[in-house]
């Protein structure tokens, strides 16, 4: 298996039952953490209030009110809140194939295909204080409005907005041109991290030892721990626990199971430790999280 293949190692999240490869979510949270992952879709996140720290392919970006961050297809990314301030942000995810045409015309060959094959990438930060950024963010807001309304023909308007974002980016020559970086240091690190994430994803419900992870990428355990912390911001144990808690939270939201069963299914063998870690990462005990989720108190 090619571990860098984003089609095999993408985030496994149910995008709902939309008839088009397009998804939107709104978040208003005081404590927000997004674990390290990647997916095929392009993701445009507009921060309406507050600030967030994003890490994209090991580089950190702070995004605040009136800014967008764009995560290109296949990029490793995570996010965390700053202090304890409330953050309000909105995300637009779309598969570039949604904009692809069966007719290989000039638009397809000059703009869409280079985006699909990774030759072009969207810029990372968009700020509405600039004329170009203001136009892009206006289209992002319009996209959110259209999706939430879903009147007859809304799918066409969504597509039109996404094409307009591409045309505005092309007009201002804002696309990032990606050369062959297969031998670069950063690409090597990303390849290693994706391989590790894949291993954790496949084995999180069993006991994972540091030695197992180190052996998976042919490193000695001491160097491996330094490498992992330097490139993810977390120790291997912290990352694995966070991943397990995310899986447990999904089970609580989607399945009608006992908390004890979810504890074991998520890979914890100590119930008290599971409760402690769940509260640490989610700010609630599992039972309260389940109760509040059912009442839509947690958004």
C-alpha cells in the first residue's frame, strides 16, 4: 500500500447524504481541538469570531476574525483554540471533481486539472482587509447562505460560487505553483507522519507501544519520540489518547451503547483512566457528553 495515497489514508467521516460532494459545518465553541488528519476535499474555513491556531503540513498559522484559511486536498492539518475564548467559524468542504468537466475545454485544462493533480494549490490565508480577499470571503459567505437555504437550484449556485472563487484566485495570480517536492525534507516528514497515522487508525483499539510505532518507520524509540513531538506538537501517547477519545465521542453520538462498552471499543482497558481522559479532551464526562449531545447543548 502507498502510504502517501490520500485516497487510502483520508479522514473517515460521514459527510451526510448530500446529493453533491459538498459539505458545510458551523462551529461555536469555547474549547476547540481538531486532531491531526487529512481528506480529499478542499476545505475553506472562515473565522467569524475569535482566533484559532492551525497546523498545516507541520507549519503553524494563526487565523482570526475576518480571515479564511484554505486547506488543500491531502494536506495534513489540525487546529486548536487560543486561551479560552469563544470561537465561531464556518467550513466549506468540496471535492474538486465536483467542478470537473467531461468536456476537456480550456477551463478544465488550464485551471481545474492543475488543481486536481496538485500542480496548483489555493493560497493558505485569505484576509478580507484586501480587495481580493474581501471578494473571496464574500463568496464564501454567500456559499454558506445558499447551502443553509437550499432553495430549488441551490446546487447550481454553490457551483457558481466555487467557480468564482477559482476565477478570482486566477485573476490575481494567487495560485501556488507546486513543483516536484517528492525528495524534499518536508515531504519526507509528511510521508512518515501519514504512515504513522495510518498505523494508529488501524490499531487504536489495541495496545500500541512506542516500540511498535518506531519500528513501523525504522527509527529508534528515542529519536522517534522527538521526531513525533516536533512534527505533530504532541507526544505519541498524547496523540493516541486524543485519537481514541475522538473515536469514543463518535460512538457516543452515533451508537446507543453503554459507556463501559465504548471505553473498551475505543481501545482503553481502564475505565477510570478513560473517564479522566475523556473529560480532559471533551470537557465533559462521557455520560454528560451523551446527555448534552442528545439535547443539542454541545454543538
